[in-house]
């Protein structure tokens, strides 16, 4: 009888172990059914990261057949959300929607999570160009006239920015490229600078195109140029800095999904297919068109190449922008 009891117990343990063992390979190579997928937006509600993440979540939920939710973890120019995902389990259930801010963070040494070493690239999910607007009362109708004015009055024209942010580097890049001296006025965020632009307290406002379009369309200020390789469809009459003779003034804020390092490739591929399908949905395309979000897509290989190139490029920009000792 004792032998019988031991055998039954051993059989139960063996069966449970068999189930557990069988579950490990499947769980390691595919998403766990019934477990939500969380897309972490490292900025607050209403930001472009958040808007794109929520558009993706709706369509990916249907495609994957399991819940996809968005969680905002703002702070430290995107570092808090990125760090959280980097330390998460690499099972495909926790992603971050990152952007140029995360690249600049790493280029300036202002981060703990490394975009190359701590993440696995999934795909691009859109992009946003920056625009430069000037007050209506400023006597400069185009970039050439603005540069001429800045050269006549060195140190008297101001541009908006925040330390370590894209607008700061755009202003400094224009200073260097045009050989002018304009001064950054720091703000907590890009939109905080708008009232001072409208009253001519600052003379240049670097802002995402989506934020600048309503101001431009309402003729509250003039949009002189955008930072794309080519013009944007939402304001096709506004030239690029590149076509005006400033090829270094190219900055697209690409948005992209990253998973923790070590996430299995079959899971990455599945997430990429679902996200790419969501990017092509009529709802997403219309939302992107209205808000000036560029249709930027590409998979893990394209995103990996982009991250390496942009980290190198912005590393050089940061060095050139550093004050001389």
C-alpha cells in the first residue's frame, strides 16, 4: 500500500511537471493568452506618444485577440517609462513607445537604459516633423530675412526651448548653420512658449508641426520652415530647412516600439505585424493626417539601423552644441 501511495503521488508530481515543462517553450515563443499587453507611453496623456499608443492599442487588441492597454509613466524626458520597460520580463507583454527624446537622452548621457543594449526593436509607428514659427509683427517673412535680421542684431532674438529637448538643439543647430547668435529662453514645455510668441517676447518657436498648424492656419503667427527631408502634406506650402540651404536642419521625431532585451524573435515578429496592420487602418491614417503625424513604418531591422545611425548623429550634434571651455 505504501508503494501504491508513493506511486500515485509521484504520478501527480510527474504530470504537473510535464504540464509546466510543456508550457515553458510555448510561453517563451508566443504571447501568453489571457495576459494583457501594456504599451508604456513615457509622456503624459494627450502627447503624441500617448495618442499613437492608444490608436495602436485599439486595433492590436482585435488583431491579437487579447487586451492591449496603454499606461502613462511620464517623467525625466521619457526616461522613467523607458527604464521601467527595460527592466520588465522579456515576454512581449510590456512595450514602450519611444521617440527622439530617448535618443537625445542617451546622446547627452541623461539615461540609465541603453537603447541598443537593453531593448529589442519592434517597429516604427509614425513620425512628427518640427516647425519654426515667428510672430506676425517680426519683420521677417522667410528664413533668409530672419537670418539677415539676426546677423544685424546678434544676441537680441530669442528662441523657445527646454534643456536637453529637441527645440534647444534645433535653435543651436540653426545658430551654427547660419552663423547667427540667438538665445534660448527655457520653458517647461513646448506649448508654454506660445503666449510669448504671439506677443513677440520670443521670436522663434520650435514646435511639432501638429502644434503649430492651428496657429499657422489661424494666422496668429507665420510658419517659415519645417525640419523634414521633404515637405509635409498637412502644410505643403511651407518649405523645409533642407531645401532652403540648411541640410543639417533635418529632425524627424520618429516614434517606435521597443521590447525588453531578450524578447524572442517570433514574439517580436508577431507584435510587428499587428502594429503595422494597425498603422494602416483607416482610423489611424485619418487621425495621423489631421494631426500632422507622418506615416513612418518599418520593422525590427529598419528600426535597429535607425537607432544606431541616430545615436551616432545626435552624439555628434551634442558635442558640437556643448559650450567651449
